């Protein structure tokens, strides 16, 4: 039998190539400003990724070269300081190195008695302290808040209804501005989207508390079973924060599970000036948040935190014989993360979160979070000062929605074309959202690298592309 391994035959050569790869990525991050944020891809750029699976291998140096020339230039660009399109963090060099270390260890963090488990537990305890959760709280790192919101729904259903989880008539509540993953969670849980009551919002894009209470009481009167209410800390469209304390009070009075979708906004607790906006999050039964947004941890790293750890354990733990637990040996140290969620095979996500907090500290992360909010206010001021532009929503956190002025009914078409033109220019990358039928240029300032000069460059690109769109339209109409 020929015995083979996937380790390199020449460790010295492999080490040298590995250093070149690390150097290339450090150079990429160091010089990120000199690159386009994003660029369109022609058919020839996609062609190499239509080929069949290779039977024979290539050298690592050759594959690395293909990465540098054919993959690296064609990503969405969120590490770039002029990326404003979606709520994506920029990542950090520390997080990149943590990913390498975690991949080298290649631990399965579903369970077993190992120190990586303690790293994840420490991260969970740090977050429980941040949100002032009690000693018995528990949590688990997941891919992101979409999964965390689903897990929270399942915990709430089990905690509120026990063995009656299959009964009909269960209903949940969220604002019209809630993320679409809330409805998806209800669908995935088997309850269906029709069980979600959509509550209107006020002029500050916050859930209307009287309407929420009215909906709950109407459902009870109809013989239905309200059990779950979601408040959002940082809506994806305008960055609004629901009245968390107000929702908490209603949930307590009506005996509903109070969940906070804080996908990006919850980490605002790290920034003292933002904490007043998040008052009430401490009263949540569960919180979902993403470290890969404002926490700047490389993708993916989300968290579900549950006030009652016993409720989370009861919802997910299973006594499979191949997952035997013991007081000694490798099967000790339970409950394990696989008892707190759906994944048995799990990567060491906690290491990049742990290293980010260890190297940079909570205070510095808080300052970078608040800095993005200050830049948002700066952008809002610049928009107000430009007669060609119009602010479309209040700026609560770090998202600014505005548009280039034009006559109805062509204003939406102009702004849609304008945003594509700005994206294709490579100078900046805003996105679009719709607010009460008005198409808005949406700028989410999340990246720790973003500075005032990047805001200025964005505005210059918007004004230039807007003027060009108007000129082309007038020329075509002659």
C-alpha cells in the first residue's frame, strides 16, 4: 500500500510560500485605499470558475497566484473604507491571524473537554456582563444573527409552551422595520409567516407600543397564543432603535418572551455615548448580535445570548449515545455548545472574537463604534448643505438615507441609476433602500477604517454621477 499524506513534502518551501501569502494579505489591507471598492466582472473573469474539478493537483504557489489575480480583485469590497453599501464590518489584521490559528488547530467546537471551549464560554460571559445578564445566562456563537434569531425563537417557544409547541394559534410580533430573517425564522420553525404580526412604526421608525399592545390583546381575544415579541436595536434600513424599555414592559405585562435583534446595534453598548439609546436591552430574555459588523471580527461570527441558561439547554440538549458525557476524560465538561443550538460540527469562531477583544480592548472598540456614528452625523450635515440632495430619514446611529433631488416620477429611476454608476466607478459603494415608496441612497458607515475624507469622496461621486444622469436624460429628450 502506498501511504500518502496531505502535508507538504518540503516543509521549508511550504513555510516560505506561507510567508509570501501572509505578506500579500498584509499588503492588501495596508494599501486597501488604492484599490477600487468594487468593480464589475466581465465573462472572462468568471470563466476560470466554470471548469470541472481537477483530478491532479497544482503547486500552492500557482493556486495562490490565481487567488491574487482572479479572486482578490473581485470581492464585494467591505474591507475598503469607502464601502457603505450594507452593514458589513471591515475586519482586522488581528482577526485574519486568529482565523489562521483557528484553522491550524482545526478543532470541532461542538463539545469535548478542551480549552477552546473555555474561550467561547469566556466570550459569552463577557457579553452577558456587557448586557447586564444574570449569572445563569448562557450563549452560543453562530454564523450570524439570522441563525441567532431562529434559535431564540425556538428557545422562546419551548420555554413558554413546553410540550405544547405544536399547538396551533401561536403568534409573534415585530415592527415593519424588523429584518426579514424574523419572518424566515417563523417559517423555518414550522409556525409559518402568517403567525407574525407586523406592527407599524412611528416617525422615528420605532415600533408603535400602543399598536403592539392592541395587537396582542386582539389575538388573545380571538383565542390565539401570543408568545414572542422582537425589538430591533439598529434597523437595517435607517439604523433606528426601538423603545427597548417600552417593549420590555409590554412583554412583561403580557408574559411574552422579549427578544432583541441587535445584529449590529447591540454592540453599541461598548460605546458609552450610545448606551442610553439601548436602555432596556438588559431586560431582554434573549439577544442576537454579530461580531462581524461593528465588532470588526472577520466573517462569520454571531452570538445568541439567553438570560435563562436552563431554558436554552432544555430547548436543544439531546442524549445521543454517540455523544456520551462523563465526569472525566474527553467526554467531560458538559454542557457543550452543541447542547445550546443546532450545530454539532462547529469551528473555533470564538478565537477571533477573543483575540480582537484581547488585542484592542473593549474601550477602543467602543470608540471606533462611536466614530462611525459621528461620521454619519457629518455626512448628514453635508447632505443638508447640498441643495441637490435631500435627507430622507433621521440619523440615529450610523446609517444615512438621502437622495439626489429630481422631479416626480423620475426621481427614483435617477437615484437607482446614480447608485449603480457610483458602485461601478469603484470610488465608493452605497446601496439602495425604499422608505415610504421613495428610493433612498443608503450609506451604512461600519468600517473602522472610514474617515471624513471617505465621506467627502462619496459625496463628490454622488454629486458627479447625479449631474451626469441628469445631463444624459436631458440630452436624450432633445
